C-alpha cells in the first residue's frame, strides 16, 4: 500500500501480484490489486482480481461494491447472498442495481425475475 500511496503504481501492482502468487487465498491482496488496477485504468484485470477475491469470501462483495460501485457482477452476486439469507427486499434492490449498471447482464435479470416470482411481486 505504501507504493500506491506514493503514486508508484507499477511497484504497487508488482507487489500485490507477488503477494497473491505467494499466498493464493490472500483476499486483501486481491482487493488491493483490484483497487490498484482500477487506478491504472485496467478495468478488465481489476474485475478478474475482484472475482478471485469473491470466490474466497462472499463478504468481499461489499468491499468490491465500495471500491468499484459500477461492478454489476458484485451487485448481482450480493443479491444472491441476500436472497439465500431470506432478505428478499435487499436481494431485489441489488439485482435492480445490477441491471441498471449493465442492461445486458442477463443473469441479473434472471435472478431478479426469480426473486420477484418467489415473492409473488408481479407489478415490477
């Protein structure tokens, strides 16, 4: 994080990559790598780093959304977590946000439709 704070983005990226290579389940390493990749405007690689972190810990969806609010996949997947917990309104909110961010995100539409159907909400 020191390199990133000093504006030495390439050094930060190199160190984050080295950290996750040495410890593949280092969730914070992937989150820091993703944030640095966002700063470097490499959104495709940032999304991949977030996805890897999320595979290790679903709670990382909140961090992913905080760091990259336009990450529709994180919004949708967090909706799945809320749905599994029985938090229907939170699930609906997150699925709706995902489809707003990415109108072509078919899985989010399917998830939203399924939750609305289960909740017997037919006017949305």
